C-alpha cells in the first residue's frame, strides 16, 4: 500500500517535470533599449538588513541621476522574512512573489532556510518561480592569475524536488532531475560567456561515473552544445578531483569557465569563494530570460547575530552582487565605478570587533564613489 502511494507520487513528479520543460516560453529582455528598469530590494534575514542597508546606499549613490529621471525605479519589498514565511507557511508569500514579478531584477539579502521540516528554501522557490536557470559566480585572485567563473545550473538537479522526496518507514529517497532542455540552456550560457569574453576553455564538472543517468546526460548535452564553439577547449572532471584542483597551485589558475549541475555548483563555489578570501567576498547572479536575482553567496549568519556581531558583517559579497546586477542591466560604467571604489577602499571589515563596521565601510566606499 505504502509502495503504491509512493509510486503514485513518483508518477505525479515525472508528469510535472515533463510539463515544466514542455511548456516553457522564453521572454527575453533587452536592457540596452528598455526604457524603465525596476530593481526590487529585499533585505532578508539575520545580517541581511545590515548589509543591504549598505548596498542600498551605494546603489542610490551610483544611479541617482537615473533614479531622478525615472529610468531606474527602486522598489523595496517587505515580507520575505523568516518570521513572515513561517507564519504564513509559504517559502515565498504570494503577495511578495507578485511584487517581485513586477520588478525586472532583484537585489536580495540572505534568507534563512529552516533545516529539515517541509518548508522549502526561499532561494530555491524564487529560482524556480522566476526560472533563474543560470547561477553565475565569478572568483578572482589577480595576484595568482586566477580568474574563474562558475556556471551552475540553478533550477534542476537535486534542488528541484529537494522538498518532495519520498519516505517509507526506515527508508528515505530524494530525486535528482536532469533534462536536455535545462542542460542545454546552462551550457549555452557558459559557452556564450566564454566566446564573448575571450575565454578559450570550459571545464564540465560532474560525477558521471556514479550518477550515470543524470550526470551522464549533463555531460553528453554539454558536449553537444560545445560543438557549436569549435575554438573553445572542453574538458571533463569529476567533482571530487575538481575540489582538489582548486587548491592545487600548480594547475588552478588554468581553469576559466566551470560548468556544472546544481549541487556540485553550490558546494564548489563556496570553496572557490573561500580561496578568494572568504564566502563573504563573492557575489552571485541568478539569471533567467525574464528575471534576474543578485545576492550574496553566503547565508544569513545567525551566529553573528547571536554573538552581537551583526554590525560587523562584511557587505563585500552583496556589493559584488550589485556589480553583477549593474552589468546585467547594461550599466557597465556604474559597475566599474563600484569595483574601482571597492579596490581602493582601505577600510577593512573582518567580521569581528577588530575590523570596521559595515556602516563605516559603506561610508568610506560612498566617499570614494
Ligand atoms: C547558495 C545557497 C543556497 C543553495 C541555499 C540558501 C538554498 O547555499 O546560493 O549557494 O544551496 O543554493
Ligand atoms: Mg551555497
């Protein structure tokens, strides 16, 4: 009986997944011609409101002329707090999602994900609802010649059904989903990036020796897409050795664009960010055809709040995300001004009382912009 029920649920999942890919309709946005760009701002939880306050001030400073002329509209969206989500029992409350969908792009602070239980992560819901299929995370260490960019598939893999696994007494089963459609579009995004940015190598990372169906498909489809880019060298790695490669100084600066499924991308981008200087230092872009969401790579740091260190949170990651947002909406000059100011700002935030506060850093940065 239990097995029959589980089979029924599995059937529903299969149908829904096929429907998802079969009903897709692309809606592209061209930011070079779009007259008004609406940027939604979401504070998030924990250290979110603190680092977002800095990010908001910097954003206003960078685009104040366009805000005044109405070309850029900033919309502050409340209600995506963990308290509100738990009270309503919705990972992204309906009214919040509606507001989000009235924007073009979002700058979002970290949102807390309850461990266990049934509640889905707000990030995962947003990535799915807005169809943000490319998670793009650049990591650079210029003095070592490291210039990596990770193209992580963001709407499939272990995440898409992560809250919808099956449990029988003594047995739990989760699902991993890979489609031709989902893989093609992330591979296309990675290769297009390489082609347009003078990169000549794309590294595909999976565990296709073990996850034969899903990762096997991912690799095969990526190689199919690669055929359209004969000038770009393609290589395959398994995720375990790739995590070692990133800490191997003899070869790590040879990697350029890294293309990988969802969960491996989640894990390895934290490693990469740590190598760059900490998870607080890397920005993250979630890009779809219609919407895009930019966020810090780290979480809401509840421990920092508990220890009374919230004011010392480092806004570098959310500011890097803001750079990515400005590049995405075709404001390269504003993105460049922010990057330059960050490069030359000598105020150090260390995440504890030895360093500057988030606000002190923002004050210094704004004076440099
Ligand atoms: C990230 C985060 C998210 C993820 C969490 C918050 C759901 O770790 O953006 O990397 O696992 O994707
Ligand atoms: Mg992560």
